[in-house]
C-alpha cells in the first residue's frame, strides 16, 4: 500500500516521505531560509 507520511511537528522543518509498504522511495525536506531538498531513492532494500 502506498502512503504519504508528513511530519510538521517542528515549525522550522517540514518532512514528507513516500512509502510503498515498508519501502521508502522518496523523501522531501523543506526548511525556511534553505533550498528545498529532495531525494529520490533508487535503492529498493531499505529496512525502514
């Protein structure tokens, strides 16, 4: 099952993760005053 996980508990940072089952395949981190970071994860064997 594909899910989008959003962590906005800290005012300084927003994190969005896309997971398919237990596999993380995309991670976006945004912080004010810094450039947006985006990681498209190619490796398919993440245990997290």
